[in-house]
C-alpha cells in the first residue's frame, strides 16, 4: 500500500509553489485542504532545497515552521502525521517536541544527529538512500524511509535509472519517491508550460507504487490519491486499499 505525502512549503522561493503559502494561516489552510484531499502524511518545509536556492539558518526556518506546526498539531494528532522537511538538527528537535512524527532529511551530513533526535523522541526518519550504510547499529531501530533523491544534481538518465531501481531499493527498506513537479517530467515530455505536466507526474507516482515504493511525495494530492485508488482496485486490492495521504 503506497501512501501519499502532501507537500506544504512555507517558503518564498520553492521551485513550484514558493510564496503561495508563506503566511501561517495560508499554510495551515493548505495542509487542511490536502488532508481533505486524502493526504496520509503532511510534509512541512521552511527552506527551499531547489538548485540555486539561498540557504538559511535554522532560526529563520523554525520561525516559518513553528506557527504552522502549532496550528496543525491539534488537527492531526493521532491521525495524519506531520513530517518536517529539514536538514537542521535544531529545527528537527524542536519539531518533534511539538508533535512532528517524521523528519525528512535530504542531506547525508546531518543523518547521525537526526537519528539521535528521532531515537530519543520515537520519530521516524527519511534519509538519502546512499546514507543507509552509515547508520550505526545502535541507532538501527529508528524507523527509516529511503529517498533516492531524484532531481538532486541528477541527469534525466540518472533519474530514470533511479525510478527503474525502486524494486531493488525496496528490498532494503521503505522507499519514498519525491519526483513531483521536478525537471524529470519536463525532460521526458518536453512540456514547458507550468502546471501542464500533471499527467507525467501521476505516471511517475503510479510507476513508483507498482515498483514497491511505500510513499510518494506530491503536490497534487487529490489526483494522486485517485490514481492510486484505481490502481489498487485494478490490482485486486479493493477500492479502499490505498489510504488517503
């Protein structure tokens, strides 16, 4: 069963939706709408990791995230988990203390610190797949998702190879695929008009689910949930086999 992680970027400069949900009330409304659309997980981010983005300190990142997280926690307590998209251990520690249940770390360098934070707080952790071998045995009990990092300095051919290698990676752990609205779709289709590549994005989500991914991280939650429900029915898993995510 592949879950759907809905993206909420509280940033002015994310490549797809930067500035759209910059105010806490806008981000909270966005998260509520994604939950209504069927999101299993909400991924909340306060710093863009797009190519060329200007890095910010954890203090600024936390100032963006904290009011949104506080506003969401009562809503999703015990039901839809909140993931914090950060590579700053300081942000991660504060977020899990406020109820975030997943830390989504896109870089390898902070993984050890993130493992310690998650182990202490009973949280789950998303790590770059290449970092799996560096997880110490004493921290191996932290529930992990493996992200092969599509679009992080990769070519079209490398992204295709990543998507084709999901079954092998899934043998090592739960796989999270984050290809939504990234350049891979534009490179494959030639589509240059923003917002006109939904079909390509849905194809990748369905492919990832078929290949054994546990989570797809997407912007278009409603459409992705619909596609995965149909896929589940066609595979004989029933129309309710895919949880809203």
